[in-house]
């Protein structure tokens, strides 16, 4: 009885280790790129876009609220594009190694 339990535990440990080691290079690079892109700061975002839009709207059309709303949308979109480019850069660099 004790021997079968030990064998089962050893077998389960070996299987778990093999599945962890069986990650492909692509999966490892995905994880690396995701973590690196998450930690990379973006130079813009919704708040910064709203501030720029409010200033632009006040200067051009006199409606800072409408400019802020449009700026927030543009800023959020730019942030997502920057994060996407960062992810792609880190992924490509990892795959080159």
C-alpha cells in the first residue's frame, strides 16, 4: 500500500514537471512579452488625452467638455496602440534569441 502511494506521488511529480518544461518557445515569449509590456510605461492615456482635448476644445471651439471627451477617446486609443507595439517588440526580441 505504501509503495503504491509513493509511486503515484513520484509519477504525478514527474508528469507535472514535464508539462511545465514542455512549454514552447512561443509560449515562453508570450509570457515574457506580456509581463514586459505591462511594466512598460505609456506616454499617453485617457486622462492626458482629456486634458489635451479640453485645452484644444477651449481654444478652437469654446467647448472644453466636448474636447475633453474626444481627447479621452483618442488618448485611450493611443495608449492601447503603444502597449500593443511594446508587446510585439518584446515578443519579437524574445523569439530572435
